[in-house]
C-alpha cells in the first residue's frame, strides 16, 4: 500500500550522481555557500556539518565579540538539542514561553527574560512559519544582544519581503533529512556581519570532519533516502524504514564540518528549491483551508507580512486521546504524521527550572497536543482531500 511519509523532498538519483564530482572538489563547498548566500540575501553563508554546528559556531563568534555575556534566550517549545550547543559554548539556556496562536516565540515572555547578560535572542521560525521579529530586534538593540534566527525549518520563507535568516544579526539553516532542502546531514550559517563571518571561518577551520567511513557511506545513504521518501517505497517497506526514525533525546553534541559530496548534491538542488517551496505553499494552504473552524483543533496563525514555506502543517488538538485516534486513522488512510517534541524543553533537560507551577504553560500545553501533517511535493490533491476528511471525521 502506498503511504505518504511524514516529510520528504523530491531527491532524485541524478542529484546523488551530481555529488560524485564534489568528493575531491573543495570548490563545491564555496560554490554552495555563495549560492545559498545569494538565495537568502546575505553577504555570507558558511556550510558546516549540521544546523546545530552552525549555531555552535555563531555563538562562539558572538561570545568572542561580546565577552561577559553568558545567557541565550530560546522558546521552551522547539528542538531541544539546541541547548547542547549552548552547553558546549559555556552558555546558560534561558527559556521563554510560546504564543498559543502562532506556536512560535511569545514576544511578551521573551521581553521578560532578556537581561544585560543576554548574548543572543533566538527566535525560531517553526514548521516553516516566520516568527515575529520586531520585538526581538527592538529588545536586542536596547540590551546590546544579538538576534540569531533559527530558520532550520524555513529556507525561503519571507517576512515583510525579506527572507528569514537575513533579518537578524545571523541565521542558521539545517540540511538534515526532513527539511525543505536536504543533503541528509549538513547546515549553514548566514550573516551580513563581517566580523562574525571572519571569526566563524577561523572556528570552522579547526573543526573535525566526519569519519572516513561515514563519508564513504554517504552516497549509498542518500540513494536509499531518495527511495525511502517516495510513497510507494515508504508504504511497501515501512516496517524497515520506521526502525531508522530517530526518537531518542541526545545528551551530547559534536560539531563537524561539511563535505564536498554533500555540497555538490546541494548545488544540484538549489535551482529547484523555489519550485519545491511553491508546491509546499500550495499544499499547505489547501490543508489549512480545509481544516478551518474545527472545534478543538487549532491551526497556526500566520502573522502579518509572513510568507510561510510549510515544512509541515502543525495542528494542536485539545483532546490528546482524540489526537491519537486521529493519528491512527490518518496512518490507516495512507498518511503518516509526526508528534515532534512531546514535552517542552524544561521537561526534557534539567535546566534548573522548578516545574510546579509550570513556568511555561503555553509550551507545556502545545507540546503533547501538536500533530504535524505532511505538506511535501509528493502529496496529491486526493491525499489532501483524504487528510481533511479523516481529520474532520
């Protein structure tokens, strides 16, 4: 039975084949960096081994430029492993709540926790939906902090006509599986700040590559990923594929550099990213239109001036048992979905917060009730109609 995966990109074998030319060509990395910088509208883009590695590099550079600051502000509902990068740099994680209507950082809660010790505020553009930026930029200017955008799930999204990752002082993007453009692993940092870029380049030059065995296996892994994301293959081999879905909470983080093979694959994909995002927008808008006004189901509010790229379509279902029933019904109907992070960060890692009373009630409410729906290129109109009927039923 064909089954739509939770996330996918139309990675083809010719993309993988194109990567062969980059195995011994360092220029493929610089070419990819230049292409991505041009795409985001920034002066600099630097490729590394993951989005978390990009965050690590930027925080080290910012810490060097503004010593004495040791706190980073992050929404309590987002990728929990970001805190591992903070730990590696010797920074304290300071959480703020999220907005229950947008599922992104709450400006009011963020304002309440920024201090003169804050090195960076990190607004996260979750699920491809731009987060409001004006409050972060205003508070950062008042306090002398940086604004570092997490745009890992949102390459190509815009806010007031400007691409995310180019609005704050710097941005990070992920190229890991499940993103709008993917080379299986990898990440990029973007910035217009020449000082940050110069320090970041020095830091990257000292970072280790992934193991030789990993690099040799990458072409085969990307080939397998190309097939695994196709609905006919995903459905036929789901019992095998599900074993490779990561659900573990990582306790350690090791920054790594990018490699030429992946960069060459990325270069072959860059001309298609806008057409892929256009398809995601079309699918995402159709899904959200079909799911409006369902009692007990909340869709994300798109803020003024935002142009999302719909990495997923997230919905919050008030009744958790109803959510679970919905998820099973969708799976049986040929649509796989995701639960993402079922706890807020303060309930995953011990960050020193007392959780009674709950310090981040909206993040705590959203986390176990959020379901992500696929919006990728392989979805058909019939799939979308089926998804809507099942959820409405």
